[in-house]
């Protein structure tokens, strides 16, 4: 059996000193390292009040190495028990590495470049390693890299999905300006503006009963679930009025007939409108031809006359205000496991009643004039 080294420094605490250390131990507002040092001194106390534990026992409780325990006792003997809780001041100041403008430029360049093979994104340590690898600097800590990135507000570890429009696309610009011109029109009850878009919700049922939230933990649900199919709905938003409606697909897919049935439902819900101004994306089913697939020629033609259709461009879904309403619907109502189409219809109906009781109009601010300035890169050159 390996013998433990004899204690070189022994401490005997007074009752007042023990009370101060116990206050640090029990208060819970101190740093972990300070707490562990206080526990070390209390367990090392060889006075009439102390337990005088062996170093091996103290190491098990505090997690300190035996050598560290001896150093804490030594500092206690030198400066007293309370001062010993703080780290010993450095005899020499830390060596400061001067971050030149050239080094900062390289950090920015690396952070904005593609991540190396085997990594999803740049981390602080990867950037520090790359700087040394390309011999920009002899050594640099990841903390120094963090300070440079903080100054330039770069966060290479964060990524965001985005709908990126094509550059210098006449087709995109033409569709965008057409929709923006529609949004700039004054509200007209006889020509109501309606934005339309589909959404899909997967039906999922639980395999085990979820555990409700308590004071000690959040609500818990099992990672296993059963797929029960899916449901497709059409979000029908009236931005000027601030109301919204949802029409559910009969086939639970995005077919031409489902689109036609949705327009028939929309037409009946606005009987006083002379013309319905409809904004939607350019899906292949969003055509007047879909009406002729679902209805006879006379009704199909009558429905065509009821609508003035405008299409957002590909990669221009941000132009459709129905997307805002779908986001709100998903976040407030559908962001949970729902097992059946009937349940979804019930949930959505309750959501629509609540939202439409206090309608809030959407005030679209982005205009064609703004687009020609802020989105000038997508306009063709001539």
C-alpha cells in the first residue's frame, strides 16, 4: 500500500474562522473554486472544532489533488483562511500578445470562409489553429480570437437558412415589382386583397403518455412516435382586414382540384367583392386551368372572372404575406404532436376564432422604390 506523504502544513481554525468559512460554504453565491477551497480548509482543521480529515478523504470530497490540498493549507498559514480562498496573485503579469491589424484581417477572412474538411463551421480554436498553421502568428489563444470577432460582430458558429434571390434576374424583378405594386394600392372592400399559400402538417401519435410539467422539470414526451399520415391546408389571409381562414385539402395533397375547391370556398366567403386580388406563389397547380379540371366550363369561367391573380417569383416567398400567418399558426397552434386530421381541424378552428376576434391588419412597408435601392443587385444591368 502506498503511504501518503506527511502533512507539512497543519491548520487549527478558531471558532470565528470556521464560522466565516462555513458561511462561504453554505451561502451558495460564491464561485465553485472558492467553495471547494473553503471545504478543504474546514475538513483540514485540526482544532477542537474540526474533523482533521486525511488528505485522501478531502480529495474525494473536493476533487482536488493531494498536492493542491497541501498548497491551500500553505497559503492559509501564510495569509489566513479567508484570504486563502482567493487565488494567489501572479508574480509576473501575463504576456500580452499584440493583435495587429494584419492578424485581425486574417481572423475576419478565415471566419467568413468555408469551414475546413471535417468541420461544420469555424470554431474559435479552429481559427486559432489555422492562424498558427499559415504562420500569421506564432501563438494565439481562442480567447484572443473571440475578442477580435466580438469587436467585428462576427459569429462564424451561427448559420441561418435564407431564401436567396437570383442575381440580375429580370423574371424575379418583374414578379416582385408586380406584387409590390399590388401591396401599394389603397384598400378597397370591393376589391379585397387576399394572400394564399399551402402548408402541410405531419400527423404523429404518441407511443407513451407524456409526463406533464412540474415544479422540478419541464413537460416530457417520448422520442418515439407513430406516423399517421399528413394534412395539407390553404392559408387564406386578408392583410388589409387582418383576418385569416384555413381551407383543408380533401386529398391531403397539393392537387389541381384541391386548389380549385379552395378558390370556390374563397369566392363564396366574399360574395360582395367585385374582384378578388389574389397573391400566391407560382406552383404548377395555381393556374386557371385547375378550375376547369374541377368544375364545368361555365362555373370555371365564372370563377376565373372573380379573381385577379398575381404570382410571387421563385425564391420570393418573402413577398407572400400568407407566409407570416402560416408562421404564426405553426408557432401558436401546430407546433406539437397531433394524431388525426379531425384533431387538427378542431385545433385550427379554435385558433382562428381567437385570432379573428381581434384582427390586426398587416401594414406592408417595402415598396418598389425601396426595392430599387436596397435590392439593386438583383436588377439586370443595361
